């Protein structure tokens, strides 16, 4: 679609009109720039938060979780009632998928942990130590000692730091784990504390116990595992890989990390409402400022408008001209705001700012603002369109005035 010379003339006319009152145009552009920057920074912060929470959830459970159908829908009467019996064979099948990086078995168990004088509830997980701690990455911090190793000479555990403080346990301390076996009997096992870790979530650290798969199975008197955590090469591969693995294992249920990421979904819903309302308010302010600037310009140029109409200029041509003025004001502000937001986002990566711990966590996190191309383009286009619409609306109302009244305006 080509632009006619007449249209280009009106565009140039609108551009020069924005320069007639440079102070007012500068103030309008500055407010539009601040509004655009605020939307982009708030949106970038929300995107960064979503990404961090998604990574934490996926690293905790796996991008995909494979288990018996009843494991996800029915409470167990005894431990591992709905466990997987042929875990090794299923692991080999899943690892044949090119998107799969690790397939890690887990044994979930509950019971008591005791130091001989005090007993407290534990939420223990039997894991494959070699790979499990590597996929946790920055979401698991070693406070004291070291992580577990396969083929240890004796039964070892890693404790959450709040649980270690409660039991007055340190690296090398001897503790006892007590739980019910898969056949309903009680069993106990003496273990040594290999290390103390923190997830950053105090409520979890009060109960957290890691041990290796063999120790957990020995304590439960079974060879089953609760589920298999499937870790992929990228987050984007989750959907396609879920479909392929579900087709490969028709008798199993394959859930994505999102199905178990309740905290992630709650935070996302909350932030969407907060930042959505913030974006609406800022957009309204920008529209009001642009409309006010255009109203002032139209009042000042009422006689000029009347002269143009008397010379045969159509109202729609004048409305188009004023909408082009709004486009220049809104576009300049949007581009300046995008540049400001981009600079601030880059500065935060060079000079990190530590945020205080959010509710429910014991550790802070770096303030990060994501730079999302779609968000930037959408926001800039939205600002330009809103500025054009508000300018056209103001101009349309003014065109109702008669030519005689416009020419007589003082």
C-alpha cells in the first residue's frame, strides 16, 4: 500500500505543527515517555518474576512428572501404594527422547526424625544425588557440610537449616529416621548428617530431609519409586515432550511442572491484576495529557482551522492531521520511554540491586527487569494508537463548530 503525496503533505504539516509550541510538546512527550517507561519496567519486572518462579518450580519437580495415574489423584493408604515398580525400564524409554536431559526417580516419605531427645515431623525425599543437586542450581544453597553422594558407605542425609536448628544437628550428627513401611510396619534407621541446606522457604526448611534412593527404599522396605522427574534441555520443549512421552507411556500419567506449580500460578494471577490495573491507569493518564495538549493546540488555532475549512479543506483531512500530531507526540514519548526502560534494565544487570525477602521466604533476590521484544513493541504501538485516537476524538468534536464562528474566534 503506497502513500500518496497528499498524505505525505499532511504528515509534514502535522510534524511542523508539533514544533509550534515546543514547551507544551516537550512536556507531553516527557509524560508519555515516563508512562511508557513505567509500563515497560513494571511489565519487565513481572516477566522476570514469572521466569524465576517457573525455573524454581521446574527445577524442584522436573519439567515433566511421570507416575501412576492414581499417584496424582488418590491419597495413599500406605507408602508407595501407587508407586512405580519398573522405574529403570521406564527411565530408559524416556531417555530415548532427544529433548530429555535427565530422568530422576524420587521416593517421597513422611515420618519422624529424632536426635534421641527430641522428635519432629519430617518430609523426606529419596533422590539420585549425582544429578538431583546439579539441577537444583541456585535454588538450593549449601549452608554447611556437603551434598549427598551415591554409593556412600553408610546412610546419610541432608537437612533443611531450620530443621537442623530445631534438632541442634550439625554435620556429622547422628539422627534416627522413623516411618511406616509399605506393608504397614514401623521401621527406624540411624543416619549421619552429611550437610545442611536452605531452599529459601522457611516452612519447607523446617521439615526438609534429603537422602539417597537406596536409603529411602530400605527404610520403606520396597523397591518402588514415587515418581520420575523428567528434566528437559529447555523450558520451551515442555509441551511437545509431554505429548511424545505420554504417547510412549500409555499406562502412565505425564504432568507438566505447571500442574504442580500452585505458588507460581497464584503469583502470576496476582501480578497480572496489579500490573494490568497499573498499565490501564498510566495509559489513561497519557491519553488525557495528549488530549489536553491537542485541545490547547486546537483552541489556539481555531481561526486557522476556520480559514482552512473556508478554503475547502475537508473536516476529515483536518482530523487526520491532528491524529498525525498525536502520533508524533505519542510516538516520540513511547520511543523515549522505551529507551529509558532499556537503559535501566541494562544498568540493573551491571549494578545489581538486592530486594528484601518476600513473604514466605528467608532470602532476598536480585531485582531484574526482563527485556521482552513483544512487550516493547506492543507498548509502543499501544501508546501511538491511543495518542492518535485521543487527538482524533478532540479534533472531531471541534469540527462541529461552524466556519463563521471559527473565523470570528479570538
